[in-house]
């Protein structure tokens, strides 16, 4: 058994409008599945404009908010550990399972580079490329490779930001990988079936396809809670706060007295459903060994829009329900936030699970 070389490391999810932190402690038991204790779970809101579409616009201002999040408060102790695993924005990253017609033991880095160029037109000099061989390894003439890529400019800017507040960056992880670690039930075999994970954030959303025990690919979707709030505010000529209240109260529950608000939300949601349908069709037609997706697991703050899950289920004929972000801790825990609020922490929880383990175990490399 290998101990964690980065004790008390924590996960940090840096979004456009908030930063979320989750710290776990792993407890291992002889011949039993490990459990994780929740040490702390906290967040801080960011003003608009500091981070836009995953890019740091005002890093010095973001730095102050990270310092405040790490500091002590009347209700919480300061974070003493210097070790962090942070997320990289899905909108700036690329992740996909590819297949190379060559046995695993004969692969070299050049084989990966050549194969990746067939899937994404990127200049390798401007990107960090990471890959991992995915079982089974008993194919004689082909190998499955999970590939992740992120622009060096984005990755380096986040690394510098975190190091500037005295943190040691153990790893920067692609957001879809962290989300899948939290939202897909660990130690469960999904035989002949696939899952889609729909993360609806404040400023952006993404759909992740999980099949054959791995995240196959992810795609950004132009739908968010802020988009709906802005549409209501503009069309109803009301303030942002008033629009937000109408959105969370009415959602997709038809109300004759609030028909205009319902129509605005409904029209926006139809675009979301169309994008999901196109992504699923792309997966079925472009990926080998694709299994039928029979459930959509939802996370992110936008998941709490009233009746959104029911409408998605009805339109796509696939069960769509909010997931359980804490389920892979191996035990029932009492959290300082309720289940609805917990959906916003899926990425941070996934990062924290890796941080509490040895972060360099094979299962956590990508």
C-alpha cells in the first residue's frame, strides 16, 4: 500500500463566478473499501469579469479571493495544507478516447501525436498533451488511448496563480475527468450500458459521455443559469435579482399567470435539449463499441431549475435526474450544505477524491 506523498491535499474548482474547495481524508480498512471523511467544504463568489470563459482576465483580483477562501473565518479554520489539485476549464480543454492500430507494448509518443492530429487540429507546441492507455490490453492489433489536451497559456496561467498564493500544485486536472470521478458510481460495472453526465454551470455547461468504464469525450453546450436569468431580465425589463428569483421559482412549471417567463425558459431549454440530442447522435455514429445511453446524470447549480430533469427525460426518452456528488465517499456523511447545493460541488469533490488518494495512481493520471 502506497501512502499519499501530499498529505491533506485538497481540491479547488476555479469557475467564472465562484471558487469551490473540498478537502477529504482517506480512511483505509483491511479488506474493505476505503472511506473518506469530509474535512471542509467551502466556496467564495467572484464578481463578473475576473474570469471569463475559463480565462483569467484579472489574476491579481482572483488571487485575493483565493487567499480569503483559504483563510480562517469565525466558522472555519484556515487551510494549512499547501498541496492542491485544481481544475482546468472544460471549454478550453479537449478529451477523447481514440484507437490506434498498434499493440500497446509497441506504442511510442510519436504514435500518439500522429493520431491526435487526426482528431483535433492543434499545434502541439502550444498545448500540453497527456494520454493514458485504457484496458483491455489483450487486443493484438489495436490500443485504446484516452487523450487530454489543454493550451499551455491557460495551464501556465492557473499554475502561476496558485503558486503566487503559496500553494504547491500537485496536478491540474481536466474538468470532465473530475466530474466523472464524483458522479459515476465507483466500483460498479456498467455492462453494455453508458451514462451521460450533464453539468449545468452558472456560465457554461458540458456533456460528458461515460462508457466502457471511461470518459469517452466531452462537449461544451451554450446553456447556463446566467443565460436564462439574462434572457428573463431583458425580455421582462426587470433587475437581475428579480429575474433570478422568477427563474428559480417558476422554472419549467407552467404557470398561466407567469406564462411569459415560462416561455422564455422553455425556449432556452429546447436549445439545450437539441444540443444534447446532437451530441448523443455524434457519439453513436463516431465511436466504436458505443453502448446505448440509458441515463443522464445531472450536476451543477443549473440542475436545480424546477422540472428541467423531467422535461429532458420526456423529450429524449432517457431518464435524467440529479446525481449524488458525495456517493463515492463510501459512507453517509453530514455536509454543511443541502443536496441541491451539493450539485454545485461535483468538480471540487472529484478533485478532492484524487487529492485524498495517492494522486499518481494509474486510475488518476488523466
